[in-house]
C-alpha cells in the first residue's frame, strides 16, 4: 500500500499514523514494508501506528580510482545512501 493510501485509510479510521524510512530493496519507493501494529489487530480510534516505507531499489554507481604514482587503477561499486 502506498503512503498516500495509508494516510487516507488512517484518516478514515481515526488513527494517528506516522512514517519512517526503511531500507533499500526490491520494493518500490514509499510502499509500506512493515508497521508497529500487526495486521488484523483490533485498536481504538486515536491509536498511534508507525509505518515503515521502502526507500526503493538501491542505485549502484561505479567509481574509478587511479593511482598515477603506481600506474594502477581501481574500481569500486557503492550503493547510494
């Protein structure tokens, strides 16, 4: 479920929903990956629920380093933060 859909549903149910960022992964950005109250739990109006949203797939970059003194070049792959 997307962040905007979650906000709408929380408002309809009278719940106080907050959001935090999860990790990079295969899930699209801003899609819920977990929540602080288990699905199917009975809660009262006004209950606070934290929803963790995916950061989406990690972007990969290739960096090239060269060492002019030694004549070597190095390649490193990093994920964006």
